[in-house]
C-alpha cells in the first residue's frame, strides 16, 4: 500500500499518533537527562493549580491538564495504555 492509495486517517488515529510520538520524545529526553518527566509534571500541576476557578472554558482546561498529566505519567513509566 502506497501513500497515494491510503485514505485520510481519522481524527482519533491522528491524535493517537501524536500522543504516541509525544510520549516517545519525552521518554528519550528523560533518558538523556535533558528534561526530567517529574519536573514537567510538577510544572503542569502548578499551572493547573494557578488557574482561576471561574476561568472561561474551565471544564475543557481541566480535561487538557488531566490528559497532559496522563501522557507524562505514561512517559515516566507509570500508567501504561500501550503495549510495552
């Protein structure tokens, strides 16, 4: 199957691919000690806590922060939602 015969991937496939690549990059950066996953998680948690409780689109932002922490947890080797 060549690139011209493939149909356009759906949004879920694209998001899954981006999530996979992001996790892979974070793991490599952490392994090379260029960035520590724990530091990224602490920064995300601090940013989330600093949001005003009545901020517009707060529900969406909560989902974004939860997903971000989930991705970082997977990259840190904790929660696994992909085959090893």
